[in-house]
C-alpha cells in the first residue's frame, strides 16, 4: 500500500515539475507598445509659430515624440481619445517641415505613424521677410557709348531683389540682380536713336512685386553728350 502511494506521489511531482518547466519556457511575452496618434494637423499661431494637433489613440503612453524636420518630446497628459495640441515655435518662413508623431512608453514606440507637412508661406500665406517688395533704386545716371548705345547706372538700395527693370520711351529691359547693396549697378542699352529724347526709370523686382520707380532720367544722345549723329 505504501509502495503504491510513494509511486503516485513521485509520479505527481515529476509530472507537475515537467509541466511547470514546459509552461514557463513557452509562455509568450506580450508587448504593450502604445497605439499611434492619428489625424495630424497644423494651424498658424503667428509668423514663426504653428500649433500641431493630433488624436491620442493610446491609454498607456508615457508621452509623444515629434520627429522629422521638427524634434520635440511631449509628456503624457492623460488625453486618451482626445485631441492634443502643441505649439512649435522658431520656424523659418519658407522652409518645408515634414514630421511624424509617435507615442512611446517603456516597451517601445508606436508604429505605422502618420506624417504631415507644411510651409508657413505657401500653407498659411505668411509673407516672408525676403518676399517683401524691394526698395527702389536711386541716383540714376546715363553715359554715352556711341550714337546708338548708352550705359545706365543706378544705386541698388535693396537686399532682396531678384531683378531690375529699366523702362520708358520704348525701352523695356530686365537684368538679374547683382547681389550688392548700396553699390552702383551698370546696364547697357543698345539700339537707340541718336537724336531721340528718352525718359527712363528703374524698379527693383522680386516675387512680391516691383519697388517704387526711381526718378525719371531724361537724355538725348546727340544733345546730352554732344554726339554728332551724322558722323
């Protein structure tokens, strides 16, 4: 009788031990990384600040990370199922910002995160400082080259122009900006008539438009510069 009991207990212990070892070895480890935020959006606050918003879809995040052209970490705010808002400051006017928002905790980061992008100028209509209309050129002058050509000079007072336009009396010429400020710009005009009276003005131009025009400058190659048109 005792022999059978001993055999039963031994079998039970060995069987239980084997089952426990098997269960512990094959027990799966469950990950509890948070769900990814969704419904990303952005609204303008001022000329260098945007408020980013997103939907918090997780109940176990420690916080959120904004990555890409924006890098910022936001602490958890008990916002599950709600919209989260965060201001991003110090942005450049004409730069494209592409970003994603992920939720994170000690087990890792959310996956399949949405991405979004914006540019202050084109997305929200912000006028960048470099896109303001340039200052008008000044101190326009003219010197003769020959009976049908002159050299126009003027002072460039702008630092954001992309070109200059010289116009008046049938003259219409555009030249690229020279990248200088408070310095003389020189442009040659050809195909003129020796004894004709010309009145010209110069404007600086960029994507925002044209500057005010310079004062009118009048000249006649023959009389202004003492050129004999018949020679």
